[in-house]
C-alpha cells in the first residue's frame, strides 16, 4: 500500500502537538504517553520528532531529558525516536569511547547486523561524530578483536549457498578440525571465510556436520568456547549464534539482561526497542523455550514503576 507523503507529514505534525501536550502536564501521564508512542511505527516517530522541532523550536530529546521521567525511562523513551542505524551508531560510540571499552554491545551489533546494515551505521556514525566507524576502529589500539571488527565491517556475507551436499559440508567441518580453532581465532583470512563471508545456509550446514565429526560430539559453538583465545571468543560465538539462530540470540540477550543479580537496563531497553517491530513473537517463543517462563513475567519481576510499564508493552507487542 502506497503512503501519501503529504498526508503522513500532516498526521505526524498533528501527533507532534499531542506529544507536546503530554510533557506540558505537571505530572506526565506515562501510560498514556507510551500508548501514544507505540501506536506509531519507528519511521513515523522520526517524522513526529522532526515536526516537533519545527513547531516548538526545541528537540524532543531536550524535552525528554528535562522531563520528570526517571533515568531508565528517559533512556528508553529517547531510543524510541532514533532510527535503528543511528541507535547502533550511538551505542557503538558510547561503548568505544566512554571510559573503559564495553565489548558487550559491540559484539552484539557486529555479530547480528548484516553487512549492508553496518555500512549505513558507518555513515550515520560519521554524520553524528564527524568520523566514520571504519576510521574510528583504525584509531583504536591494534588487537585481534579490533581486526575482526574491521573484517566484519568491510566483508559482506555471501547470499549464495555454495555447499550443496553433505560431503561438501563434511569437508568444510574437517578443515576446521584439522587446522584447529585456535588458528581460526587469530588467522583473519580463515576467520573471514568461515565466520564472516560464508552464507547463513552454508554456516548452518557446516555447524551440523561439525558436530557429527567432532570426537566429543561438541557443536561448533562449544568448541569455539573451549579453544578460541579469549580476545575473540565471545565475538565468534555471537556470530555463530546470531547468524544461525537470530531470534534465539536476542532471546538469550534478554535473558542475560534480566535473569540473575541486577538488571542490565541498557541491553534490555535496546533489544526491546530494536526488535519489537521485527521478530518479537519469535523472541518470546525462544525465551520461553530457554527459560520455561514468559518474557513479560520476567520483565515485570525485574523492573519497576514507569520503566516497567513501557518495557512490558514492548515485550508483549
């Protein structure tokens, strides 16, 4: 269905006025605000934000930051107005540049985003910070981890499935066993060909055959966990997980963010915002398979107040 651009802008302009009314109240009706925000798609919220700036001479981000909402709620509300590329660019900049490097969101983004997506993130990074992500990584202290990130950024994953038979998959798995995973952890070309360049279908096939051929019947994910050097271990594991089982991977991230001591609000917020319009149904199913609990129940039990209301809405959409 074709969208009438003029009509869309008009509607979003009207919504900008409604949005402003929520923040003009002495006490913000948070439930009403989030119901209003989530009634629009991500691309619509970006237009609403643009129209808001034109009408009121200030950005919605300034208004959110100066509002009475608590810190976690301000954070997740802000995320709702970013497009997904800008959100990743800002997340990566914070993880790379603010104090000690936080590899968790870096691993998540580089492992789970396709090459074309990362190219747009690279451009958004330059638009916001005046330096591309590629240039930023080049300035980082040289390490296997940074080298692998650079490799992922410039190497598109093949769409063509080259493995057609079980024997071809077995040969590829045998190569991994003979050459050793430790070499795959330090040899960029081998890493690029197997974990970065190989098509998703071929990687699935290779993973299946690897388990059949491994003497201890370990899968490739566990073999990486045991053999690959610590500097790149989590990145390679995440690539296997995210490429082979993408929705399951995000269910795993949500589980890590809310199960156990303390809550990782940034990961919880980011994954819910970025995935709720994409594959949240699948994520919920995998979460229940993994934990035997409902995602919404765990979110409810691990959060509180206004932040709980919006995270639960995102988890159940």
